[in-house]
């Protein structure tokens, strides 16, 4: 009897000691996790908080630089149209190309440098896109696997009429201009095709497939922006008018100078008599 009680006492003590050690280990692990996780959460913000911060920056930049013309809610005014439903791609194109914001609201937009950093431009575009659903997101501008030959065909049929075959741009009717396509990024070219800025016709979606858009973008960004010029000097890709002027000026000018030089050498010097006439006398 005594032995049985002693055995129960020893067994109970062992269970108690094991439980105490187990609770201590669990408390230690919990404390370690609780002291580590909050630091990790602070150091790595969640996607939702990062998006909220991006939209807040975009709203501040929009209020300071765009709302005076487009309205505080981007719903337009007598000075500028509504941006609601236009999508981030449309806003990104106008801002990244330097067309917007205008220093003078009534001035004609012209291409220039982006007045913001790339992250700020994207923040403005995402903020405007968040105000109303619709429009297109900012494209990647990926041209992997594009066909330059098909791109040249499509460009000649759909774009060269306004932008010229060299992409130098040209004047249109109604004091409008088709801008130069040189110096654009693949993202900007894609956005232009997808959103049809200004008087540009809308080619997407429907008129051109995504593969065709990629082909055109590749041709413009490679063959037009960086031409091979196998026939000689490219003269900045300004087209046949500039090339004809240079050819006329240099070619005809050189011929004229050569003719004057030959004529000057064939004339006798002043005061000298004709030797044949002297021999005849």
C-alpha cells in the first residue's frame, strides 16, 4: 500500500514538473514571436497600406497641379475636360510626355519633359483612375516577340498619314499637329494607341489586336527612333522635304561654284591681247 502511494506521488511530481517546463517553453516562444512580428509588420507595410499611401500622394499632387483646371474631383471645368473614367494609362501619357500640367490653361499643349518623378506620375494616374471605374491601366510596354515587318506595314497604313513615314510629325488642319514619335518610351507609344490622345483616331480595342499593337510599338521604338540609315545620312528623320532641300542646296550649290570656277579660269586677264590676233597682224 505504501509503495503504491509512493509511486503515485512520484508520477504526479513528474507530470507537474513536465507541465511547468512545457508552459515555460510555450511562454518563451510566444514572447519571442510577439516581439519579432510587430517589427516585421512595421518594416514591411501591407499592400493595402502601400496603395493607400500611393493614392494619398497622388491626390496631393493632383490637387496642387491639376485641380485648378480639371476640378477638385477631376470632373472637368470650363478650362479642361473631365478625367473620370479615362483610366490611368490616359493620365500617365499626358503627364509623362510633358503635355500636362500646363503653365497657362489656354496654351496649346506641347511635348516636353515630365515635371514629376516616375513614381509621382504613376501616383497621379492611379489616383485619377481610382475616382471612377473605366479606362485602361498603365501598360508594361513589353515588345517581346514583336514582328517589325508587320509593324512597318501597320504603321504605313494607319499612322504615316499624320506622323509622316519617318515619324517626324506634321501639321494637321484646324491648327492641330501630329507630334513627333521620336524619343518616346514603349509604354508611351502603347498608351497613345490605346487611349487616342487629342485628334488621334482610336485604334484599340478592336481595330488592332494586342499583337498588332506590339508590332507597331516595336517598329516605332526601334526602326523609327533608331533608323539604320543604310542609304546615307538620316538628317534627323525629318522626311523628304528636308532631304530635298539639303540635296538642292549642296548639289546645285556645288555645281554652281564649280561652273564659276571654270568660267573664271577660261577668261583672259585684263590688259592682255589675243595672241592669235597679234600673230595675224
